[in-house]
C-alpha cells in the first residue's frame, strides 16, 4: 500500500502554472520521496519493456515504436497530467484498434504502417484537445460501462486470436472479419510450424509459472524476496531475453524458420513529419476518434480509481490535455498511440510511487535500453512475444460481468452481449459503434417512458410515496401525480396519455397536483403538453396545480403562457398543496354526502 507520508496531493496553482501540475509537485517534493519514486520507476520499467515491445508487435509496428511510446509521451504526460500514479504508454486494447486501422488503411498507402500509426496518434491527440477546448469531454462517456466491459472482453479474445499466427508459425492471411480470420487459421493448420509452437508454448508456460509460483519460490530461497513480487513482475522480461538467447545460440531462425523481431535501431527516436495526404487523414479520422475515446475512458477510469485510494481526484479537462499532448508527442516520434496502462499504473501505486517522478525514472530506464540494449531484441522470437501478449490479456476477460449486468439491469446485459457479439463478428470499430448506438437507444427508450406515480402521505408526516409500494393516505378528490423524469419532446405524448389514464380511473377528482420534484428540464413541447392537459381538465371541472417546481424549470414556466392559463396554483411543497387542497375539497365532500 501507499505510504502515508507522500507529497501533498492537493496542490493549487494559479495562472499558467495551473496547466503544468508537475511544477506544484516539484515545489513540494521532499528528499524522502525520491527513494520511493526510484524503486517504483525501476519496477515499472521491468514491466514496461516487454509490454512495449509486445504491444508494438500486436499493433503491427516495429518493436522500437512501443519503446518510443515510453519516452517523450510519458514525459509529456508527467508534466501535464493531474494523476500522481497513472503510467501512460502502449496498451493492449488500443494496440488492437491500431492494428485493425493499419490493416484497413495501410494497403492503400504503400503499406506504410508507421505512417498510418503516426496519423492516428496526431488525430487522436487533436481530437482530445478539441474536446477540451470545446468543453465537450463528456461525450467520451457515451461509452457506457457495459459497452466498455463488453468491448474489452471481445477485444481480449480478438487479441488472442490475432496472436495465434505468430504463436503457431502459420502464415497470416489477408485481414478480414475476426471469425473469418479464425476460420482461415484453422484451414491452414497443415502449415503449422511445430518448432514455433513449442517455443511459444514453452514461453507461455514459463510466464504463467513465474507469475503463479515465482515469488513463492524466490521467498523460499531468499526470505527477503517473499513479498517483493520481483519474479512475477520481472519474469516476462527475463523470459523474453532467455528465448532470444536460445534462438540466437541455436540458430533456430535459420534451421526451423522461427520468426524473430529483427533489427531494432538503437538511440533516440528521430522527430518526423507525418504523411501529409489529406485523403489519408480523412479516411483514418473515424478510427482515430474511436481510439482516442477508448484511450481516454480507459485512462480516466484507471486514474480515478487510483486517486480515490489517496482521497484525491483527477481533473477531467487537464487529463484531456495531457493525454492529447502525449499522443501528439507519440505521433512526432514514430511511437504507438498511448493511454493509461492498468497493469503498469497499479504496479506503480503498489510499489510505493509518490509522484509522477516515478514515470520519469521509468522513461530514463527505457532510454538506457534504447541506447545500449537493443541488440538483445534482434533475435527475439515472435512466438515468445505472442505468449507475453496472451498472458497479459487473459486477465482482461471477465464474462461474469454479463451475468451481473443482466441480473442488475437487463438492458445493460443486452448491451454488453450485443457489443461482444458485434466486435467478434465485424471488428472493433463496428462493435463499439453498435454498443454506443444501442446504449443511446435504450436511454431514449427509458427517458421516453418516465415513471409516473400516484402518491399519498406517509402517516402524519410531510413525506409522500407511491401508492403501489407503500401504505399511504390519499384523498378521493385530490390526485397527486409525480413525474419521475424530464418533460421533453420525446416523452410528452406518453406522459400526457398516462396522466389522463390515471384521472379517468379516479372518479370525483376535482384537483390534480403534478409533483415536479424530479423534473430538471422542460422544453417547448413539454409546455404545450401541460397547457393542453390544463385545458382538458378545465373542461371537466378539474383544477391543475404544480408543486416542488425547481428554480430552473420555474424560470422556463415564467417565460411561457402556462402560468397565465393555469387553473390552479403552484405550491412550494407537496405537503402544502395536499393540506390546502384537502381542506378546500372537504366542503364539497360533505355537500355530496348530504
């Protein structure tokens, strides 16, 4: 767990410094913080190196593209981000989406994979900055939780399927829909490379064993390591290097045709200009926007969960700027698109990081790898990389969420099932769009059918509850109806018909009170509906009253003609309305009884 003596989490800056949160962190930085940040940064780096290479491989990019994503983009986020623990870089889900976009567009532009990825980075970054400038960051939350979980479940399966070619040595066929790709793999089973499959399976078994039993074994050998998790965290890097060493020493590439990563250039990335083909930018734009939205939702969710543990909070607008700028930096350095990593961020927090300086330490280690250790990656077998990817993404799968969503709210369960099925059948972008559209459709359906409750008084209190659910007191001549939702064009006809239906069932009603405690918005269609309802009640000798009207809604009513034509009054509380109207109706009741 995080130490309690960490740097101050709530640092307020003014002026231009408020846009550079790292300045506030450094102003309050203490000598004791660096030790924690150094250890955390070193631990995260041991995870970041194999993940960066593996996710670049997953995205269809050269290995160095993943390492480059852990340099300037990580530093940019450290300077601009509002999270103290979030670690940005290449992530599995974004890598899969990039791979799909590259497979779709790269053949039209000379198979320029890096060029397509560069445009995606720049467009994704610009998209996030535009959302911040227009204060429309909330649009990314159209990706509801069922859509995101369904997408992640399906994406994890797609990632595993995507890695099977490298894992088995079967040549990859043309890109197509996921089911077709899996079928093509099965039909090519005769071309299986047994040496590649054995190497991949052996690597996967070692990775699983290191994660499951490595720390326990290390603790028996050296008790001080029992709680360090050093083996499970550094295991992937060590196993990749071991696999690379075996392939090089035994010349397995030449003898058995085992595919390797190939040459990885050493040194810093070169600043590069993106392709300037307007048609290319236009065609890739939908993919870039979707990748940006998913990256931000993933990053913000992770960052918020970590901030909650420290009783701090993230700033939505600043996160848009930080992640947007980080992706633009990735675009100019030939890196993969970046997002917040759940695994690396969690390890960063658990390892005791106190400030974003831990990410700067991680970036420094990555720089050292690029300067001095890239020859070790030349013989890195693609089967071992596929094993790393498969191991990491298996942990993302959670089909239990479908059962939970179905039990709690069936429409969310349906949304998740449709999202999973559409992603698997038609690809990531189509699946996400289908999930978002279905979520919006369910929302419109719910809001177009708001709950309308006939309410009564609870005992002698001032509280009112629904007649169907509670033992309440009602008045034969006064009907109090609560509308649980906004009144706007999509639901006015439904509301009007249901109000009339209730009144028709209550013979002898002389007063109707519409309780507006849950109404936050009313539009022109809503005003016209209430006016018609008022006129219809007048013809039947019934007065219409309103209660608990919120200030914003009251301001709208004052600008309309409804208040002048209203047959009844507007009451501050439902208790006041029911008390006075019951008293007014009492003489009529006595007269009718007589």
